[in-house]
C-alpha cells in the first residue's frame, strides 16, 4: 500500500517532533513516525527526569551545609519521592498520549512503528509506504552505546534509562564513563547514599571541557566520597553472584578488579543508520551521522533533511530544536538564517555546574588563533565569598587577541549554566572585549565574576 503526503518525519523526539508540529501547523499533510515515545529521550529518560534527580540531590547537599551557615539540620535521604515525581510529573509513567494528541491536534498524523527510508522520497513502515511530495526529515536520534568489553553483554547493566526508571537504589554502583551523563548520575546517587566508583578510560573526566574543569570536578566528587579512576583500561566485565565486576588492566601488565551491586554504562551514544535504511538513498550506513548542510539538507539527496543527534552535530536538546526550526522553515520556503554552531553552549549539571561555549583554549590554539586567556575563581568574588560552602568554580575566557573578541568561555560554579548565558551572547555576537569591560555588572552576583576574568585577561 502506497500513499502520497507532503512530508514524512521519521523520529518524533524534540527535533523531529518540532519540525512535524511546525509543518502541520502551516497546513501541510504531515506523517510523523516513531516506534518509541513521542518526545524522545529528553522528556522521558534525559533532560527533564535527570534534572529532577539532580535537584533532589542538590537539596540534600544544601541541607548538609545548614549546620555551618544557619543552625542545625538533620536530613535522611529517601529516593521514593524522587521516583514518584519522575513518574507523576515528568513522564506520565512513560505514557506519550498528551504529546501524540498535541501533534494530532495540529493536523498531523502519527504512526507508531519502525520508519525506514525506502529509496528517494519514500518511507516504509510496517508494510505501508508513504511517498513524500515536499520532503522527508530523519530525526531518529541515538541510543546508548556500550563499549566492546569482553563479557559486558552478560552483565545486566543499566543505561541512563534504567537509572531514571529505578524505584530503589543499589548499595553500590560502578559508573563506566566519565562524561556528562555519567558524572551527573554518579553525584546524584552518591548523595542518596550509594557507594559510587567512576571508571573512565580517558586521562581525565569531561574530556571535551577545559582541563581546569576536569580537575575541579574530580576533586569535588572525590570530596563527596566518590572513587574516581581515570586512565582506566577495562579489560573485561562479568557478573558474579548478583554483583558486577570490572577487570582493569594496568600499564605494568597487572590487573585489579572493582565490584558493585550495579553497573551503569555511560560511555556515549550512537546512531543506527543501517536501521533507517540510509543506504537506499546512497548514504553510508556505517557513518557516525547523516551529513547535513547549514539548512539541514542532506547533500546530493533531493528532498531529504535531517535534524538532531543523528546528524552528529552537538548531541543536545537545544541543538535538535534549533536545527528543527531551520529545517521546517527551509521546507516551507522561508529562506531561514543558516545554522551557525560557533557559539554552541553546553552544560554538565553537576554541582558545581560546568558550562562552556565555543572553542576551548586548546581548540582555539589548534585553529591557529592568537589566544589570550583570562580566568577568575568563584570563591574570590564577593558572591562566592558570601556563598561560602559549595562555591567551587571559575570563569575562563578565551579571546582571539588579534580580533579582540571571545571565541570561547567556561563558567563553572553553583549556577555556572546561568552565568554562561551572557558569555554565549558575547561569543555569538563577537562582542569586543573592550565593550564587555565597559559594562556595568550587578553587585554582588555570580556573573560579576566575568568582570574579574576580563581584568585578568587584560593582564595577559
């Protein structure tokens, strides 16, 4: 059976769902296809529920600081209200009826199933074929990926999904992976009394971030009782009488074992291009992502767009939404402003938050930029001194010294992600650093630390 429609969207996460709703709102005949929940990873297993978990863990940490700041306080961690809130307020117990009805209310048609490209302009789903007059949008996202470790497939490990769905917490947890997801979940569970060990193969945590960020967050986590092992070569994994065991190989040929009740694998995510039939339109199904231009069109394939994590450009909700708006406008012939990622912001929601935008110092130097750097610790600012406990952090600015504007910045601190807002604007608009120095910064605020970093920048 074949049916003609205007647009088919494969993958109804935040990116694809946004495109589908915009196009349906504009009056096009749109079919949205997804085998999973409409909304995708973010509202059900990612951004929203994990930040609820982080909010709860941070509340426990703040309560523990009362004794030194405001009197006495006794707090007993309890995971049950966190698990209940995730089910009641974030995920509707993993039911997407509201999201489906919203899309259908705009005139779209939702099909639950495995959508697959079936040659140019065609999408097959469970025996039916849709022929797209205006175009196809692929927004199938990524899935949690496990590394090729001997024996790992025999271990009943968690990914972020099982971690979010947990009603009860283990007594101990191994976290394989020292990226944003691993660190956020590690800190949350540790604050709820779980003994946590982080195992990271790279020489430092948060490898894409500035080395100063890696060092600071490792110190904070160790200070909270989390064991952190970096440069750890995991040779094998196994299940042993209800526990998970990782065998670590040392540089000298010796091996050690780390054990916990549960293993959380947080080593990244990958797109499955073969599963969505990209070869049928001439694309490499073994690639890490679908190539797109600055209007999210797939080069050399007519009437095909792609948005979100599957493009391999910044695996973030805000990037998927941004790309989705551009793709929808392009399909509608509205001549959108081309995509520009030079001021791409990202935040790891540990405590302290690690926010960054644009190029790191090392990346800027690799790009041949004449780099000048300025930084200032949060603790020496007036607001940091007032905050006293939990005031770890710093602001770091990376300037193109020849052109006199910021090409990157890092904001680590109690509200590092919020302070990042002003820095993102500065990088995006290439605001001259001399102009930033002339601004008035409200006192006493955390964002006033930017002024301190600008002063240090001038000294270099």
